[in-house]
């Protein structure tokens, strides 16, 4: 079982279509046995992330990128995440 985040919505004129497509993809992936985490991007650029998959970050750590990355690695295993985001050419830090 893979853990998959599905981002849908966004600021384009295709916002409504993206929501329909995202819901279809979430349902299909769930039917295939995957753990799916839907994340809605609003028209004005906001992110709607359900509270059950928000991580907690101590305030003192969030003020320093280096400390944040170190704590994130300890808690969530960022090395795997970096592999995925590197493949997508996105930088986390």
C-alpha cells in the first residue's frame, strides 16, 4: 500500500474540473488499496489540509531552517521525501 497525496483545485480557470478529477483519482487510488490524502488548493492560492495529517512543529525549531530540517528528518524520515521531491525537481529546504 502506497501513501499518496493528491493535490487538486488551484487558481486556474479549470479549478472546478480539477476538483472533479482529484476526487475521481482519490476514489480510484483508495479502491486500489492505497492510503490517499486529498489536499485542496483554493482559487486564491490557499491550501486546505485536513488537521489529521498536519504535523506538529515545536515553535523554537521552526525559527531555524537547519534545526527544522534536522527535527523533520528525525520525526518523518525526510530522506525518502527528498528522493521524491528531487525527482519532481522541487526543493523542500
